[in-house]
């Protein structure tokens, strides 16, 4: 139940950039490891939590892929999604477009069907149980290359009614969006929405490629766009949404401190920015925690925070009636 006067963290909002595998809390990691008879290389929950001190994207990804190895059965994915949705709902999330990484599971012998069955068992009743509507976006692991992505897309298209779109994530440097031009063209033809991580650690050039080569409808992160004045103008002119993840950017050392984050400059330039958690269990909080952090560290006031929440509703892949309903909730929340 939402409090009568929402705080910045409980303001109604949509979350558009959250990796479900990144919502795996240490407690659930140990719980699932026990159920699946998997030995973990950690002394316990606190030991694991203590290792969440990353130097860059790659050092995070190493731990991330070790952790998700406890996800074997459909019910593991159901428990993971339930845990995320319960936490997100407490932080004002009313709609979540949730990323998952099919290749991170299929390459270790867990089928796409198992992953989808498990996630859907949670998401199908998330509106009733948590007050959160949902959609799934399958991301390609860019560091595994375009050929494997093509094969993954073949498989995804057999389940295309179960996802709303495709994305591109994982280690960015050296893996430009343009490599995936054909994969994204095929996904578009199949009627799927398109998003891609670009300009997180990679250069502004990767954001141009995401826009002009892949034809994405949202750019995930996109903060390096700030290095390119023409690109910022283009994003603002086209009302192209960026799914910015402030606490993640600090934890992965994309920026040194939150107070140096380019978010205020992007907002001032008229870029449609949204606030998201990315990998909430690893990066110091859910989306509401990110709202609180930018309030405290960057001086965003309630009207600006409400504007960012509204941006998330405008940028979501929703029907117009659903969007209207959510707009109303943000305005009155
Ligand atoms: Zn991400």
C-alpha cells in the first residue's frame, strides 16, 4: 500500500532498465544454491555481499555470471521475479519492462522455455499481487558476438508473443552496436520493440550507431552522449528516451561520484531522461533509491523528480489507455 504522501522514492513510476538477473539478492542466491545442490565459492551471505565492490563493468560481470548459475529450474526464475517485483512495488514502480539475458542461461544448459516459463509464472499475476504491470525484453550478450545473437533470435522468434522487445547488453567496449545490424533488422520485422545499451562505457559513437544503424526506440544508459554536442541535440530533438542508471554508473566507475553525473546537463538540454536501477541488488538500490540519491546528491526537487517519473511513463511500451492511467497516477502521486 502506497503512503498517502509519496516520498521521492515512492513516487509512482515505470522502470525501463532492470536486468532480472541483477535483482538476485545474496539471500536468494544461497537459498537457490541449497535447493539445487550447488556449492558456492563464498562463506555466506555477508561474504558475498562484501564482494559487490567493483572496479569496472567486467569485474561486475564476472560475479554476476557466477551468481546466476544458481538459477536452474523455472521456479528459481519465478522466485527471482517475485523478489524483484515486491521490492520494486515498495518503491513506487507501477510498470516494469524487465530485461533478461537468454544466452546467459542457454549457454549453461538452461533452456529458453524454462526461463520464460519461470518468469511468466511470476509476471502473469504481478498486477494483482504487486500492482505492477510488466513486459519482458530479451537482451543479446554483445560480447558473444552477432552470429550467436542471430541463432538466439531464431529461438526467440518461436516465443515472440512472450516478449515485447529485444535489447543489447553486457561488456560494451569493442562490441559496437553496428555489429548487430542484421539481428535488429530481423527483430524489427518481427514486430518487436528495439532498445540497446550504448554509451555506458563505450563512446558517443556507439549511441549514434544504436540510433542510426539499429534504429532503437530507447537508448539504455547513453550518458557518454554528453561528450558530443550534436548527439545531445539529436536526442533532445527526437525526444529519444535515455534509461539512465545513476547508482550503477557510480558503482561501475563510469562516473567518479554522483555529484559529477551528467544527468542534470542531459535534463537541461531537453533530453528525455528516465531513472532506473539497472542491477538493483548489485548497485546499491532499486529505482526509488536512485530517485532519493539524485535528490540528495544532485539537488533534484520534487517537481523535477515527478517530471522524470512522467518521462518513464512516456517512454514505456504501453497502450495509450495504459499510459493515460499511469500519467494520472504520477500526477496525483
Ligand atoms: Zn543495463
